[in-house]
């Protein structure tokens, strides 16, 4: 699992899930790609904080 913060509003991440059970003969794991873009709303009184995923 890893994440690259390109700037205040844009993040990209990657994660690999390795299978450790008996179904390894059917699957070798899964890959995930995360793209996160934060949009700041000007008319919103309070600036909501984005949660940190990892």
C-alpha cells in the first residue's frame, strides 16, 4: 500500500491484497488504484477536512 500526495488537492495511491487462504489456486490477489481529488467549496462556511485513507 502506498500513496503519493502530488499537491494539497490531488493524491494517487496503490494497494495490493495478497491471498493467504486456500483459495490461492483460484486467485493470486487483487490490485487497487486510488485517485483522490479534493474540491474546496467557496460558499461553504466551514472547510470540511478530507479523511486520510491510509
